[in-house]
C-alpha cells in the first residue's frame, strides 16, 4: 500500500473516499490519500526533514522516537514534534508498545501545475 499526498480542490475528499471504497469492494488494498488545498500548505506540513524521517523510519523499521532521532542524527525534541505531526496526518502509526512505524511502501506527492488556456 502507498500513501498518495496531493494538492486538490475542496470536495475532492469525497471523490477520494469513493475511490477507496471502490478499491476495497474489488478486494484491492486501497491507497491512503491525503489532500491539501495548496502546494504551500502541503510543503509546510511535509517538510524535507519530515520526509527524511519517513525514509529513515521505513529503512530502520518500527522503533522508539529516541532510536529514530539517533538514526536520523537529529535532536530528539524536534523528531518528537515531527513524528507527532506525521502521526496526526496518518503517515506514521504507533504500536501498542509505543514504537512508531511507516505503514506504507511509498509516498507519492502529486502537485498539478497550472493549466494554460
């Protein structure tokens, strides 16, 4: 399963939910979709540091936030803040034991360009 992060107009969440339901009915594992109203908002939430954390976490596997901070060679407090936000966005999950993990094989970011008339 992959996460698809996109810039989409208002109301696209309904279309996205319909696609996910259709995939589930066909026995497919639906992709996780996360939409933002602008590229500016998307990249303010998914900063390069947070994208690097997703990559590091996927590489090292489920671990504590402390272990992730060490693996990423970053300050624990900053990693804790970033992991909390990634968890709120649905891109990171926490196990019952408190370990964090990335449940996706890939994250695709889709940013449409302006249409020329």
